[in-house]
DNA sequence: CGACTATTTGAAACGATTCAAACCCGGTGG
DNA sequence: CCACCGGGTTTGAATCGTTTCAAATAGTCG
């Protein structure tokens, strides 16, 4: 649905989606994974900024765009909230640029796991057992590497005791202190 | 000035600046080069989102933040403009993510040159002779590679007749058709 | 001119990718 | 109930592109 007019705005209730851009030859970058509490189709100008697909079965709450706009015109401070929202998204995008441009495979993977943990916390769940609901290929296209390298980084972190796969390997238990050390740090400092 | 309160908003009149983020160990990613017509310190919450430094001597027009806010509260449609602005910045950030995550050295360099050309056009100048006012190191930190690789990509493009350095090599003449072919394409399609 | 910095170029080393094979697992049908 | 299939994942070995380190060159400013 890339570039099409946004008929409505959606709030993610449950499940996981991927937002992505692709190059003409098919190379793909997943710009964000979206889960519980994230908004879809928030582009003000009514144009979707990227394509979105479901990673797992998803339930959404739909807000028709015209009603959305009406609310916005009535109480301007919501527009301010929206601006805050966009600014925050921009900050996240910049952090991801740092990840893509500066970090090596292991650091990317560690950062990604910490991100998933943060997302858990934001949704009111315990941060530690994170669920890797997307495929290795998706993770790869998010972190700017290949599925094989994703797999290798994961086993490397496991062998180092940074993470652990209990039973069925869709979830990972995190050792936050060790993870932070492997992640190369966040871009927020100085 | 990263993370400090933004006392004012600035409009770039002339010159070139770099906005960047760094990791604790010093690795740096330049998130954007800013030139004529760009705004600085637009973060709504009054916190700078990144550090900014001058690349060349710069002249700015200063708008005190309180006056800026006052104007915003008076005529709400400016807030809308601001939102549009943020959305556009987000789109650019996503395109840059594609560059960092998907493209090889030559494609990155070609894309960068096309970006500079677009910036020229936006400023009302002819697009073709672009000025590489920043150092190779800066370009490297913007494209997620090393200064040496930037240099090599540049000579590769020159040997292929894609670009040309007349006399003093701070400027490059572009062959747009060939450049587009080398850039890997834009992420806007389908 | 001489000193300093940025850039270019070369050669070796490294990390990620590629290609290929083996593996694990959930689902289907004999 | 087990054989088999297909997708996703893991692992291995060779290859490739970028980085790293080092040296040579060009450009700038006192």
C-alpha cells in the first residue's frame, strides 16, 4: 500500500507488523516492526510513507481519517501530541541509522533484542522473555544483514551466555548486563 | 549541544552543517547535512535531537523560541506545516536507512551525489556542479563507510565517466543518467 | 619554501555474504 | 503411527567487499 492515500488511522491491538521500503531490484529494508500500542498511517499529508505487512495475525482498531482530522481541528493540542509523536519516531529512526551505519553483526543483534525487551516493558509485560515472532530473514532486513548472519550472531550470543533459548526457540531469555555490553551502547550520551 | 534545551530555532542562510550522533566508544554517524533553507532545533519538546557542527562557515537567522511558540499558538496551521516538515524529515530518514542497510559503497556514493544535486536545485542553483564542501571523513560517517572507501568509490565513478573533477576537486560535474544507474535506484516505487 | 592536513593509492586482514548441505519441526497422507 | 514433505533455521567452507594499516601525493596556509 506504499504511496496510496491513507483512508484511516489504525491502532495495533495485538500481533506484529513490519513496515518496509524496497529498492527496484528487490532489496528490502524493514524500517520498523510495529506492535501493541503503535499507530499506522499517521502520515499527516494522507500518504502512506511505507508498505506494511502482518508478521503474525494482527488485530487493529480503526479510526476513519475524516473523523480523525475533525478531532484534530477541534482541539489543536492533539496536533501537538502528533508532532511529539513524529519527533519521537524521528529519534528512533536516527538511532536505527546509527545501528545500520556503525554497528557490527553482534552489536546489531544485541541492540535488537534490547529493543524487543523495551517494547515488552512498554506493553506492560516482563521485559525478559522476548518473542522472536518474525523470521530470521525479516530480522536480517531490519538490521541490514543476511538471515545466516542473524543466525550466527544469535548462536554466538548464546554461547557467550548472553541469551538463552528455553525449549522451543521462538523466545529468548536475556541477560541485560551482558547484552548492554555487547550492544555497542545507545547513541544517547554526552 | 546534544540533549540540551533549545533556546531558539535557526534558519540556515548559507554554509553547511552536520547533524550527528555518536556511540560511547566514539563511532559517529552523521544523520544529515544541512544547508540553505534547512531549520535547526525544530524539536517540539525543546530538546535537541542531535548534535550539530558547522562544516563550512555558516550564517543563520535566529528565531527566539518563545516568540516561535507564541506564533505557533496564534495560528495553528503553522503547527500543521511543522508536522508536514517532520513527516518529510522522517521520509528522508527512511530513505537513508535503505541506503545504509542495502546499498554498496558505489551505490551509496552515487546516491549521495544525486542528493547534493537535488539540494542545489531546491536552493535555485543548477544541479550539476555539486560542491563537496565536507571532508571524506564526514561523507564516510554519513554513508556508513570509511574515508578511504569514499575516495575509492569516487575514483571508480570518475574512471567510469559518471562524474568529472574539473581543476580543483572540491566540485564534481555529474552525468545524471549514469549516476542514476549506479545509485541502485530510490526506494520510492511499486 | 616548509609544515600540516586531507586525500589517494596499495597490500594484507577481516567480517559478512554466498552457496550448499544438514537439520529441526509442524503438517499431511499413507 | 510413522514416512515424508516443505519451510525456516543452523552450520560449514569458499568468496567477496570493505576495512585497516601504511605509504605516497596533493593542497593549504604560515
